[in-house]
C-alpha cells in the first residue's frame, strides 16, 4: 500500500494509483489536522490530489513537479490556511 499512517503522519510513498484514493480519504477524514507527507511520492493519480484539495490537510514534503507545486500544492496550502511547511513555500512560484 502506498498510503500509510504511522500515528503521526499520513505518507504517500512511491507511485499512488487511483485505488489508494479511498484509503487516503478515510485516513485524512478520520485524522483531522494530521499532516500528509508527499516527499516520498512518485506518480500520484489525480484522484489523490482531489482528495487533498477537498479535505485540505496540512501537506509536508517537497515535490519537484512545477505544475503540481503551482496549481495543486499552493491551492491546498491556501485552503488549509497557509500552514503547510516552509519547504513547500520555498518551492512555490508566485501565482
């Protein structure tokens, strides 16, 4: 399973397919305020990004895809109140 929860953080590891979206939704929904670490994620299906956009958990970790940083991560951070890590902010181009 690419979506895991260790009691402190929900992690996306490796490639995350559409079949992981329900697990991610359940973990984020049942654990409000728990950060989601995307730093070890590979290819992430858009369904998982939609879960993160809809539920707006704190997101930590760095990704290098400029499209995802600009159009997805910044939206999650804004919806969450801008409390995502400074690592994300440092990689976020101006909107």
